[in-house]
């Protein structure tokens, strides 16, 4: 039983952990051009400092979520924060690009903490306090990205790239100490077996797909190695799906994705994540690109980071707006509307990126859509699963979300590499236009899917749901 002061500190500590996770995940993005410059790597190679974190996050999320659903939840959180801190130290040391990427991979384990934090909030808190904390944790993913960008940019501008990673390690250590002080245990939770085979298959499949996508321009789109790697990855993921359906203790319980509403929410998480990182990855590169080619603005890392500040603020506003819209017009409208708002951001990016202030506007509109979408996911997922499966269900949603993040990061690198003229290191304007067209297409697909598919099913589910106080609380 925790003391009253400790109980009062739980909510801010959970929010702090969620923000740290988001900041750490975004540390690589504004620094990609600087990493390329300091290590002598190409932009696609330096982009792996971001992509690898998201890749490991997609794999680690169900692992951490599964372990976090058990009685050792507190230990799991502390160990993961320790690994994130170690990764920050490794990335901060001047050992070369390979070691930096390895450190960033370790930091990716922290991305699995958000669903565990949501599970803690749901089990340790009650009533409106629980619901508001869950909603706030869902938005920290988007809000923390915008916070991490200007912070990392300012530190890197003053002390260099590695100073930013030293700061990230220090913040992770602070989160570890705070969690150790107030995080409650979960002694009544049942112990869960870890599906190691499932984790290996998922990791191998996702890594193969991302490697094929990220290196398509370098190796050549027609390269047998690219197609062999991609085909092998698809086969591995197919085997993983079969394994998860048959093993008695799956890493990801695919039954939690049954039903049109749940399945659409997970698919939307993948698509929103993809479009999010098309913008998150592309805009800082455009801002820092030289003006010689006619596409960039030749700004400092600080300015490139500040461009993401409107994204952070708008994502928080989008989360609040989503809840207001859901109360007035029903939850069905939130995800399609959020996707359309994101689509507007890509239209602006397509036609208005010749002035620096236009990038600030683009990111503000994008943040509004992303924040609204992220705020809508937890309520949809939580309403469809038992309370003791909250961590696992949110982990499944996070797997799709982080997979989308990683695909968006890798796809950005490939598109911009293809648009880089021979003999230069800066992408041409056509690359950013291609990103805008791809993003707009995905947003329209997301809007159509979330409007047409879950609508009738959601109505039937609501009509059939038992109108008990417990049911009404869960649906709230």
C-alpha cells in the first residue's frame, strides 16, 4: 500500500515517464543531418539513428507489455529505464556511427513503457483521475516529440551531437529514480510466460522489411538482394502470425484485434504512425538543407527543432479537441476527422514550402491531426478488452503505431535519397513533393477506412452492450 504523498506523485511521474519515452524516441530526428556530417555518413545511413529506435520499440513493446501485465511490473519498468539510460550513454560516447546506432537501439526499449504506464494508471487510479491520466499518456507520445526536437537542437547547437545524447541519458536516469520512488507493484497480477520465439520472428520480419525499404535506393530497386530480403521478411511475418495464433502463450494476443472496431483502430495506428514520421523525418531535413539546390533553408539545428514546437502544442490541443468532438458528435467521427486534418497538412506541404514560416504552419496542422488520432486510440482499445489485458491490448496497438513510425522514417530516407542529384548530398525539391503526395494518399485511405468500416459495427456493439454502470465507465 503506497503512502498518500507517493500516491499523489504517481500521476506526474507516469506523465514524466511517457514524455521521456517520446523525447528519447525523437532525439535522432533533428540530429540526422548533423550525425551524417560528424560521422561522414550519408543521410540514409544517418537516418538509421532514428529508424532503429522505432524498430526496436515495435519489437520491445509487446515484450515489455506482456511482462508488465505480470506481478513484476515495477521491476520491468525500472530495468527498461536502466537499459534506456545505458543506451543514452553509449550513443553519447564518440565511438562512431555503429556504436551510436547501437545505443539508439537500446533506447528503443523505452518505447514499450507507454502501454505499461497506461495499465498502471488504470489499475492504481480510479474514476476520472484514471481516465484523464490515460488520455494524457496517449498524447505525450505526440507532445513529447515536439518537446524533444527544440531541446535536442539547442543542446546540439551549443555542445555538439553527443551532448544531446548525454542529456537524454541524464533525463532517463532521472525518470528511473522517480519511478523507483513512487511506482507501485502489482502483486495480485498473474504471472505471464514470455513468447521468445514470437519476439524473434517479429523482430526478424520487421527488420528485414525496414532494411529492404531503407536500402532500396542504395542497393537498387531491382536488386535481387532487396527483393529476396523483402520476400523473406514477409514469409517470416506470415510464420509469426501462424505461431501467434497457435501458441498457448502468444507474445501478441491477436484475439485482442478481433472485431471491426478493434482491427480498424490497429490499422489506423499503423497508417497514422507512417504519415506522422513522413513529416517528422522530412521537415527537419528540409529546414537544414542548403539553399543551393533551391529546396532547403540552411537553418541551424535549433531552428529546425523549433519548427516542431507547434506540432507539440497542437497535438495537445488536438487531444482535447478529440474528446470534445467525441462527446458531442460521437467517437465514430474522431479518427476520420483527424486523418483529414493530417491530409490538409500534407496538401500545405505540397504547395507551400518556399517560406520558412510555412513549415511552422504545416507542423501545427499535422500536430492537430496526430494528437486527435492518438487520443482516440486508448478509449477504443480499452473498451474492447478486459481490464487485466489492458497492457497487452495497448501493446498491440503500440506495435502497429511504432511499426508505422519506423516505416515512415525508412521511407523518408529512401524517397529523399532517390531525389538527391548525383554528386550532391542534398535532396531536391521533388523528393519533398513525393513525400507530400504519399502522405496525402495514406491520410485519405485512413479517413475512408475509419469512417466506413467501424461505423456500423460500432453502432451494433453499442446497442448490444449491457447498460451497467461498469460498462458505462469503461466506455467513458
